[in-house]
C-alpha cells in the first residue's frame, strides 16, 4: 500500500511541482509542524554539506522567502520522493532533472544481500559539448545500519555532489 502512495506522490509532484510551503497548521513534506520541518531541514543541510539555507531558499526584503520556488527546492523534493521514499519502499528509484538546461539522469537500486549489498547509484551527466558523449558515473553506497532508515545522508554523507568523475 505504501508504494502506491509513494508512486502517486511522485506522479502528482511531477505534474504539478507545487512549492512545499507550510499548510495552515505548519505541516510540510518535511515535518508535521514548523519545529519538525526546521529540524528536518537542518538534517538535510548537514547531509548535503551545505553551509547555508540559501542554497535552496532565497531572501526577499531581508527575510527568508520560504514559499518562493527555486530549482534547488524542486530537485530536493524530487530526490526526497524519488529516492528516500521510493528507494526505501520499492528498492528502485530513478529521476531526471534539468541542470543548466541539460537533463541529468540518476537511478538507484537497493540490494540488501550478497557481496555487493548496498545502494547502487548511476548518474548520467549530459555531454559538455555537442558531439561528445554523456558521462556515466556509478557508485555503491553502504546500506544504513539495520533499523536505520534511508535518508539524504545515506548517499550524500555531507557532500552535495558526492558523485564526481575521477
């Protein structure tokens, strides 16, 4: 049943991509109220190794404009639904997103047992110049400890761009 909900959320998000602003009661996709959302955002910030909330959020008139939509917020929501939820529930996840006008494709498969147990991540970066081929990067990430959930930090571990060409 949970996988149906996760797939429905991904499809709905892909169609609408509405901002993740708080409901009247302070609920967001990250938490049930303002305080829990703030705690979750701090965890995401640490997991991605970001120094500031301004990587995803913008300021307007000297104040944080949490409701303002940004590309990084779209990517964060998509990663949250496509990877944290879907990978945890179904064992597979994939996502395409635009970066500087080019499509980046990322997929992951969770393998729970065997010598190569872990999360196998594949990232396809578009060619830098016309006529060149796309760059395909693969990494295996350790599974979280038993009884620990898959989170942003499971793959990122304090580094925003954890997959880089070697």
